[in-house]
C-alpha cells in the first residue's frame, strides 16, 4: 500500500546518497524530480535502466528535471554502481525501506521458485512544487527512460 497519490504533495524524506551526501526531497523545490526505484545495483536490468537515464541526463536537465535512483542497496554499493557506469545523478540508499514503503514499491516476487519481498521497478514524476504528477509501476526497462523524459518535458512545458 502506497502512502502517496497522484496530484497530492509527496511527504518529505531524507536518505544517504552517492557522493557522500544526503538527499532531501524538500531541497528540490523549484525542480521536477524523477525518482526511479530499482531492485538491485549491478544487475542487468537495473544497469540498463541506469544507463538509459544517464544517456538522457542532459535532456532531463533541459526539462528542469532531477533524476534520482533509489534501491535498498547500501551507500557503498550505490557509490560503486554509480562510479562503474558514470551516472551523473544521485543514487539513494534505502536500506530500511522507508522510502520504498512510502511509494509502495515493495512487492512479493518469485525468485527462482521462491517467494521473496523485493522492489518492483517503478518510477515517479514529482513537479517543482513537490506534487506527484505521474507514476509508472511494474516498469519494463526498454523504452522507459524515453517515456519518462517525454512526460517530464510535457509537465515542464505545461507549468
């Protein structure tokens, strides 16, 4: 169950981020934020998704949109992932699953015949005033970054 809803303000949160920094959502007012949740750093799907967002980074910036990745990986794993693929955006460590729970992305998954709780690949677009405007759940990586960019541009141009 998610605590967030479309057209409602997203509650503030703070998490450790790459670059030995902390990310606080409230500090992003004035810019759109695209949060993408992924299951695990350095896995094939998550790597491709990160690379797709990396390759479109300048276009997101032109749409006044800050791209931020989130997973349950620890800060060191996030930093290694970011360094390995030269990600120009922050990756947040959500080890206690507080942000994942806020956005309702922890789901039961089938991993090699075992039922486990994991992060469902999901993306959320928050406007410059901190209001959730779009969400994508159960994301398939191919073409997703381009779709998210189109939504970010449309939101930016419409505001």
